[in-house]
């Protein structure tokens, strides 16, 4: 039997201290990634430190219109939380379009942000993978890569980041709050996910023993009519082939502000800054949307089976923008569309 | 390690549990409750759905230790002496075939109707999206949900 | 026939299944149970040059580690043979861990046995295997230049080339309209929700009991006995509940024998459960394949020629192709015909049955081609089918045992609202969605076992009866339907009859495969039940104390356990009265059905149906969503309307999966399936379900078997994918000639 130990901690300091002291340990929250990867021998931590009892479950409204979400809050609870639904519907939608109801009941927000890629070669310990075992190569380059990235790739890795939530958070300039042996840090969501470059094994800047304690979403009034579009083969319970989180502010038919981020097509939750810059000041027309999409995907690189994702990425951008501008919904006070 | 928890309303104990073991394994192999099924061990099929502190979860992804001191309800614990209306509806609607996905689905439907007594069609479909069934074509499962919700006239 | 036959009664196994009380093959808590875990080959081709089990052997809880170096040799080389025929039914002509050769990735190379499954799984990761890898062929494209025409396929039962009719080359050459199109199919895996499982128990007299998830308990018994060199008397198989199969458990693969060998080695009961990933390379699959169709027709669409060729990948040692040509060969009245199989050898387990074997792909090809022809000549697709309808089996000229296809077309068209369809592609729009409709014919052969099928009926003095046959219940509803058949035959109320299956102790029935299970079992059950009824009636007639003394047995009917004169119902007595008066505790009869010969004694035997689909295609995003499906089938007699409709509906959803989702993708570099999980091998979920309408046309059939049962397990999937693809064409104008149709095809 593989040596594994399990312990529960009740306060953040103990959690951090316990994990920091043992390089073979890891935090355990919802378990939906960690237990899965343990079972297929990709994750090999020997000590699981259960952080579910930590007082990090709250979803709080921040003054000025922001929201703070505790790291062990459940996906299902956050998706239903009124402040989130009212102020940032794209976050609620991204959560509800992810995984299945059972998994959403288990998975934590911190765990969602830290989840590992679904690349089949990463998950197959017999296959070369620079992310799992640096220097072994990337089997996905010439392999079955229908689900792989076309943006942000390197010659070392083309795996997509699987989180829907992170796409919304990157669009919203959310900040990830951590606490570790070295103290507190605030990391912008976009910086939380480095490009793979030559080191795809470095998936985030969180040090061993450092704990994600919360996510803060700053105020963004236009996000109250935001939208998360997820394109996938089947109607539910599948990772995105392409997705877009979008919020737009219009004045007399002209885009005055926009937030756009993409999932499913990139190695990280992808803030579409090129598209945003094309859009600001442009009329909210399909032509503008297409120009923005073309700009964003201009440098996309495909590797065979995923060639379709370049065009799908463009069309997903256009559709998401059309949806949020064309039939931008009014949202009532209880968070429900009227 | 020792696991003490409440299962289907009764205090239960399992000793010498390996920390890498799942709640599903504890239920099936140690507590004699094989109702929740072991079909993918990766949280992908929903066959192992049980309540953990009142929320349906995939028991295959719950480390045994997480169940310590908590309350678990499995398909075996839903009927109160007799069949629960959800169980009756599954039989009456013909929503049962090979039966391997059935216990997980019954727990998921039980939870759906507890939260939303009269769910809309879209709510049913999404609420059950995590429970794969290979036999029925799902349609009869939707009928069973409507039946259990007292909306059989719509089916 | 009494109203019990065909009635939509509740499943007799429903309560056990909704309460979690039903026990499947891996759910027996036996004292001292040990657990076996297989280690699969990491490479698809080569030799094992070193295998180090030292670490695994000393890991906590490990009882033994077996490899090709120390696993006992099996007593016979297995030979692939379909289980329908009641004999040994090995899934492939290869048994692993007998030498150092690796034929395919995932092939078992070691087996770890430990006291708990978690410990066995861990120790399995410690087995170090070194390979000398050799080049592999895992894709059809890699083997394309070395294909061959097999002399026989399907375990040697069918020729590699179908009998040619007339001169199809001339027929094609001379046709006013010609079509030559090729369709490609991804490999598919059955993915029953229950993984294959065997629990093996040896008793102190060296007798083996296997609790096995199987479609045929006897098939498991005979196959394992042969490999172990035991007489079948020493092997007993128990299989009450099976969590789905769809072909994965139709033939007998290595794991039951491996479990038995492991149990013998450790002297304890052993459970072996395949992991979900192992399910992708341990029980066969629907092979990757390509089918080329040539159609020649006159301007009105009447077929003068049909040419149908299939090329697919098989294993190193078996000539297997699913029989895709059989149904299309007899579907229409084409004057000339040619069709054959070509195979390429590859590094794969032998492919096997997957729901709707053969017909699900073959009829996709034919029915897609027919739709293309309909558009080519400007004829309504349904009208084109009617113009080519045939009242005889065109391969022999023999009459059909029954057909009902015209009625299926008509009823389906009504239910769907086909008439008045605007044929123009891309003409209907609903917001971002293009909407289209399509249809297809369905046909599936009515197969029957060759060996006698048996069931036993016993009535007790209280008038209750138990009827037994050695079948397993894997979701079809057989336990319920057979209870109905028995109640009907005995003239008893449904709740006075118990049907028992699930062990090889009971009268022998062949494996329930190829939709033949209900026909075979119902025949034996019907004959046993009516035989017992006739025996009791005979006894009453001969009994001077019976009110029926000296009556003509032909004039006696039985209702609710009471025998009476048809013309004078007040004259009669109950079974109970007869049995008690004669001090008989019980009475028993064996029913034996000698199946119809394979040619139906001069009849073509197929089940037919008609499929209709409405799809919506998001033309920008490439998404296809099926809105409506209508399927009408003529499956002979329906034994239980509810369970039969469930089977058909499940089949149609499989067709939806085949059309739009299901593909097992091979990585030719690693030689392994790249999506061997339920997260990555997409099957339909609840949210994908369209509005499905099903109806059945019950055409009497006195040829196929005593009750005229043609089966419902397969026909539901056949044609669904073609109807959907044809609807995609109607919606978009794009003809996609491969399955599944996914986003990238429609951008």
C-alpha cells in the first residue's frame, strides 16, 4: 500500500505550517483533482492535509461592488451566491457550466484555480510529458490533440488550462489571495497562470506550503450583464472546446469598455487583450467583433487535429460579443433574469 | 486509521482504513453497503453518488478521512421501511434497466426534488448530467423525475 | 395469448435495483477474499525483455505476482467463436501471459494478487517491465497497403465475400445515375457502466465457481473450463445481475480465467475488476473501418447495382470484421450486388460485438448513400426507399419470415410529420440554428442459436410456479418478460410465477447476443410452460375424479390457474385441486426448442424499422443538437411493451452517440487509445436527449421461433446515425461522410 497519511487542520496557520514542513505533502480541499490524480499515479503526495474545516467558505460582498470568495467555498455554493449572480453572472455561469452537479458540490474555488490540465498525455504516466516530467518531451504535439491549445503554446507544451471559472476571473481582473510561510500575497489572476514556455511544469507562482485563501473580484458595473459562452461536443459535462467570458459597456452603439477572456483554446485562461483594444471605441457590430476575433487569433498555432480551434475561437468570440450586446439581459435584484 | 461516521442514520465504524482509500471503498467493502457503484473511479459517471452532509457527491473521489464525523446517506438509506417515492417512480416509469447507474441516479433525483420540488425540464437535465446511463436513453429517467414530482401528466 | 404477454408490467428486478439490494458479480463479501489487478503492456508491439516483480512481491498485502514466466499454461489455445452458438466462445484466439510477445497495448503482462484491492493496485504500479519495442500498426491508414481478403470472418462462420448477384460492374456501368462514396467510422467502445468483473472461488473438492459479469453464463463456463483443462462439470458460473454489456461481455475474454488461476494460486477467493481504462483494451471494441458504396440507379432511383466493400483493422491472429454488409445486402431490390471484406492486421485486441454489430455501420453507409442518391435525382428520400422496397429476400429470392417495413415507414412518417418536407438544404432557420430533417431505414438479422434451448417449469401444489433457464439479466428486462411468457404459457397470473436465471445449474440457454436472447429464451420458456400446462391438462382428462375427465384436451383452456372447457367454462377445476387430490407436491416439465435453421428454412429473417431525425445545427459554432427522433420498428412479437420500448430507446440514443460523440482515438505514436476514460470518450448525457418517440408494428412471424419474437436490443441503433447525418445535410447542405460528426466538420 502506498504510504499516504491524512490529517485535518482547523486553522490556516497550522495548515500552512504542516504542508510547508513536509515536501511530500499537499493541501486537500474538494479532492476532485487531487484524488483523481493520485489514483492514476500522476499526483504522488504522501501526506494529505485536509483544509475543508478552515474558515474560508464565505462569499462576501465588498464595498464598492466587488466580491470576495473564500478558497474552500464550493463551486455549487458560489454559483448560487446572490452577490456573484447579481454582480458577476459570467462567474456563476462559468461555474454552472463546469463539471457535474456532484463535482460542483465537492470542488473548491481554490482547487478549481489550481486544477491540472486534462491533457491525456499528462494523465498517462507512460507517455512523455514536459509538464509532468520536465525534459521528457510532449506527446501531444503529434498525438491526439483535438482538445489542445492554439494560443500561448510553446514547443514544450500545448495543453489547455481546464478551468472555466479562471477564464471569467481573468476577464474580471480578479486577484488571488495567498498566505504562506513568507506572508500574504495578492496575485492578479492573469499573472497566476504563466505561459508554459520552456517550463510547463511551473503552472502557477504558488510556493509549496503557500495556500490560496480567497479570490477577490473588483467592482465592474458592466459585468452585471456579462456572459460566459461554452462550446462543447455534448450538451453538458464536458470541458470546453472553446469558451469566452465577456462583459461590454456600450454608449450609443459604441463599445466604451470591454472585458474578454478565452478558455479551451489557450494554455492558460486567456485574456484577449488584442481583441479588447480593437473593440474599444468601435461600433458594436459583427464586423467589429470579427476584426477583434481575427486580431486575437492572428498568432494562433495549431498542431493537426486542433486546427479547427483557430476558427472556432474566432467564432466563439463573435458569438459571445453578439450575445452580450444584442440581447444583453436586464438583471433583477434577486439575480434572476426577469 | 479509524473512521467513525453516521451512515444512513446509524453510527458506523471502520478500522484500519488506509488514508488513500475512498469513501466509496469504505462503504462497499467495509460497511457492507454496495448500493453506490464503482464504475469509473474518476468522478466521471456518477454511479457512486451518495449524500455527504446532505450534498450529493461522487464517493469515489472522497478520501475516507473526509467522512470522519460526517453524515453519509446512500441509496440503501433512502427508503423509510418502504420504497421512497423516487424509487417507486423509477420502477413505475421503467427507468431501470441494468441497474448499475440506478442507485446514483436515485440519490441525484432525490436531492433535486428535495431542493426543487417541481423542477423545470432544463433543471432536470442539468441536475442529472453527471449520472451516465448507457441503457435507458434517459427519457424514462426524465419521466420518473416528473412522476416523482407529481407531474406525471406531462410525461 | 393472454393479455399478460406484451403488457407493460413493472420489472421484477426493479425493487432490488432501486434499493441497492441487487448484488453484482463484484459485490460478494466472501471470507478471505483477495483481489487481483492486471498490469497491461505499455507498448503495442514487441517483446518483454525483462520483468522485475521484486518490489511488487514484497509490497504490503501482496500474495503473489504472476507473469508469463510463472502463470500456468492454459490447456488449449482459445479459438474465437461467437457465443450465440452455445459452444466455447472466446473473444480472441490468443491468451495472454503465455509467452513474451506483445501483440497490443494493454495486453495483460502481469497480475498482482493482494489482500485488498488498494494494495493490489499499488503493487501493480511497482511491477517493472522492459520491452524491446517493434514498429506497430494501430491505425487503418498504417495497414492500408497490406490489406487482404479473408477467406472467412466471424469465427469462420461467414465468407469474406458475400455471394455476388448478377453482374454488378455492368450494372454500375450501365446505370443512368452512379454514386461511388466512401464512409469512415471511428472505433467505438461499448462502455457498459459496470466494468467487467469476475469473482473466482475454488472449493475443497477443486470445483470452481465463477461469479462473472457475462451475457452468457454457459459461454463463460465452457470457455473457462476449456482453458483450465477441466470438464464443465467442475465449473459453475453464477451471473444474476450484470451492469450492462452492449457486446463487451458477449464473448469470453481472458479475465475470468485469469481470476480462476489467481484464486488457485493463492488458495483464496479472488475478485478481478477491470478498471475503466482497462475496459478499453480488454473486451474488444467496434473496429475503426471504412466502407465504400457504389450505387447504380435509373433516373427514377430504382437500384440496378449495389457494391459494398469494407476495410478494417483486425488483430494479428483473428480475421474479425463486424458483419457490416449483411443487412445492407438485403435491404433493397438491387438487381445486382457485390460485397466483400478486406482486413489489415494490426496491433490490437481482436475487435468484437458492439451494439448493433455490423448493421450500425453498414446501414449508415447504405442509408447515407441512399440519401445522396435521393438528392442526386430529386426524389423524396422516403419515396426512394419505397421504390426500392423488396417483398422477397433479394439475396435468395426467398420470402421474408415477416417484414412490416412499409408500415414502419408510414407510421414513422405520420408520427414525425414527414410529408410536405421542403427538400431544399439550408432552407429552415431558427435563430442561430439551421434546422433539418432526415430519415433512414433500419434492418438487423434475426439470428438464432444452433443448439437446443432449454427451460424448466415446475408447479407446486399451491399453484405457484417457478420457471428456470440459465440466462443472466444485463438490463434487457429478460427476467420480467420471461415471467410473462411463463405466466401466459401456464395460464397463471403474473404474480404466481417466478422466473429464475443466473446460473449454469439451470437448463442451458445460449448467450443472449445479437438480439437473439429473447427469441431463444422465450421459445424454451414457452415450450416448458405450455408443456407443463398440457401435462396437467392431460392428467385431468385422464383422471376419473376430474370434471374434465375424458374431455378433448384441445377444447380446454387455462385461465388464472383453472382448467376449463372453452365452450363451457363452468366445467373445470384448478391446478391446485388436481394436484392436491392426487397428492402431488409438484410437477415439472422441460421445454426444448430446436432453433430454426440459419436460413429460416427458406425464409429471409430480418427485423426492420424506420428512423426519422430532426437536428439543429449552429452553423457558426458547428454544434449539432438533435431535437427529435422517431423510430418505428417491426420486431415481431413484443413481450413487454415497456422494457422493449426502453431497449429501443436506449438503442436510438446509442445511434445519437455514434452520430455525434463516440470515438475512441488511437495515438499511433504510443499505440494506445488516447481517450480511455468516461471523461474523454464522450457518451450522451441526460442533457443531450431529444424528444424521442417510439412505436412498434407487431407483424406475426411464425418462422423465427414459436412466439415470433425477433428481438429489440440492436435494431434501435441501426439507422439512427444515418437519419441524423442526413438531417445535418438537410440543415446545412453539407454531406459529412464519417462518424462521429463533430464541430470541426461543420465550421
